[in-house]
């Protein structure tokens, strides 16, 4: 065993090949390192806790049986998420290299694995920043006194548009009117036009339950039309007719990448200072939103729905596949970014402790965000007189349709809209830092002579990603966005996860990897050693393989 390295140590142990030969490499002093372990942990939290915790996790809970979804999610976290998370941190810390060089030294025959992680993170960065651009767009328009998505009097609104606020105004002025065809219309007239007798609840309506009319005609929420037509410009756009560029979105995309560059222009030293804000401030906003949410009428219904268990859903394999994909998506494993962040840590840093802290912080944040979202969705369901099941939207729909619709009905809607979308922006931009740094580190590890020009390397990465994302801010850009999301954030990352645990568990060897970890002054009990060995060699590969197969077959 090598003697314990100090924080200022200039050397790190690096394995060369599967055979087990070890040599001492001198660490480039210009490579940089974290000023303290807290910066590293906050960087990992900022990377792992992102927009997906706020919009994707609550939707998956809704789709997969409410609180029962937490059972497969936690099991996947223990058998697959935490083991791979710790594995990546240990690889980066032990080697002091980015994923491309680290995997090459572990198993030269699998050199391409490190580059695969970089390709995936590059693709994810390209489309993920488009989501960040959407959050910026909504942040800016939230400062306008009259929220555009709350009304149907915009030039892009159709006759099917329904505004809850305008509907309330109609019934306030005349209890027997309803908002229809962008104006206040007599409910009796609508019944007559649709061939129903008025005054009969079972056929049409009564003055106390005008919402029963909703089954007679198509209604599209004003917030949905706003997102599809005002933000995306989707109407009429197809793959064949991609439409024109959305200049406002392009401006938001450009601003997002400028912010990212300014935060990363000095590499890991810049990240270490920024993460104190980007990793912690979203929790302040989530807490404020929760306090607001639980005081709303119907919040209890939403929270109760969130924790209600529907055991029958656990019989479906798709539920377990969703849990596995969400573990990868929320923790950010399989992308090489964690290896990169950990490569700047002290050789003797306790990354085992850090992995546990970040993993369960991520879990707690997902549950916390779930209560925030479902309390507000309960309020929205009470407002529109619909079951909670019918107001929950998937993914982007939850953040940019359902939530804005709820905010429009709150007191001080502009304030809560700004807080929510600023929070999403910070979560999104914080997750981008590690991805950009992963590409940056890979380049600098291959070309150390470029370290003196690191800011230009970061600029080149940001400009390249910005250019690649421009097609996704065209009218039909959502089609390309969806295509990239489906084919990078699901089966591709799971496949990389299989390869990673395969390299460590079967090519490099779990026992040797555990000895390398021991060299970094991390000691485990026999039970814990067996858990890590079983996870890397058996549990993680099997769960990844089964989830990947289900994801591919379901497509």
C-alpha cells in the first residue's frame, strides 16, 4: 500500500491496463483542484439535482401509481444508482483524469467507453440548454403585468382556447354564462346548439355545475396554446415544413450559453465559487413555493394523492424501467461528468461519504419537489373542477402548461411565476456546468499545452453547443428536441451504465478496484465490501440490462 497522500499531494496512483501494473504519475499543478471538499459536494449536488427533479419525477409518480413508485425508485437507487455513482467518483478521484483517459488506463481495450460518455453528455447539453432557454423566456414574460398565458385574447389563440380567469369573470358577471369561443356565452344557448335540454344536470348543466359542459366541446387551456404557439411556434410545423426561427428563443438560448461561459471561463476554480449559489438557492425557492402551495385550497388533495399507494402498478415492468431511467436521469450517471468533477478532488477525499450524501440529497429533493408540485396541482384541480389525474401533464407540460395555469389563479401571480422559472433556470444551468467541464477536461487531458488557454477551450465548447442547438429553436424544433431526448436520456445512458459496471466488475475486477479505493484511505466493513462487490458485479449489470431491454422494446 502507498502512504497516505495529503491535500497538497502532487501524485496520484493510476492503474495501467487490466494486468494490474501501477505507476506513479505526477499531477499537472496547472490542472487545478477544488478549494475544499464542500465545493466538490455542492458541485455534485448542483449537477445531479436539476430540472428533472421538479418536472419528470412528479410526473412519473403520477403515471406509476403515486407513492408506490417510490418503492422501485429507492430499490433502483440502492442496487444501481448509488453503486454506479460511487464507482464514477472513485474512478475520477483515483485516476485524476477525465473519463476518456481514465477508462483507457483501466482497460485499454475499452478506450471507446470514455468517449461514448462524452458524446452522450455533448448531445444532452445541446438539447438540455433549450429547456433552460424556455425557462428564461418565461422568466422575462413573467415581469409583464398581464400574464400572456392566462388569457385567450392573444392573436394566436384559437376558438377552442379556455381561460380559467376569463371563465370566472363570465360567471361573476352572469352565473348562467360560460366562457366559450373566446367570449361569454349563455350556457342555455350552448346546450341548445348541442341538442341538449337545458336545466338537466344529466344532460347538460345546472347553474351550480357549469363545468359539466366541458364534455360537450373541445377546450384547450390558454397556457397550453401559449406554450405550443407563442413559445414553440408549433402550429403548422412538421419535419417537412420546419418553419422559421424563433428569434426570442434564440436570444434566450444565447443568453443561457453566455451565462454558462462566464461561470466556467476559469474552469474548476470558477465552478467552485458559483455552486454555493446554484446548488443552494433553489432550495430557498422550493421552500417558498411549498409554503405558498400548502396554503392553497385543494393542496391537501394533491399531497394526499402524491403519497397514496397503488400497489397493482408495481406488477408492470414499465414501472421498474421508469424508475431505472429516472435514477440515471436524476443522478446524471453514465455521462462522464461525475468522473470529471471527482478528478479534481484530493486523492484521500472520502468520496464514499460524498456519494451517499449526494444520492440521498437527490432523493429527498425529488420527494420535496413532489409535494411542492402536487400541492399546486391539487389547487388547480379544485379550481377547474377536474380530477388531479386530468390536470397532470408530462415533462415540459407540467412545468410550462400545468404550473403556469395554476400560478395565474394565485394571488400575486407574477411573483410566483418569476420565483418558479428562476428556480428552474438555476437548476438547469447548474446541471450544465459539469457537462461542459467534462468536455473541457477531456480536451485538456489530451492537450495539456492548452491549459493556459482554458477560457478559449470553454468558449469553443459553448459556441459549438449553441450552434448545434439552433435547429431546436425553429418552429418545428420540438420534434428534433423530442427525438434527441428519447434517444440519449434513456437507453443510451443505460447502455453506458452496463458497460461501466462491466469494465469494473468483470474486466478490471471488483477486488482490485476495492483495493484501489483502500489506497485512498477509505475502509469498509466486510458487509459493506460484499455489498459493493455484489452491486458492481451482479445487481447493477442485471438491473441496467433489464431496464435497457424494456426501454428499447417499449419504443
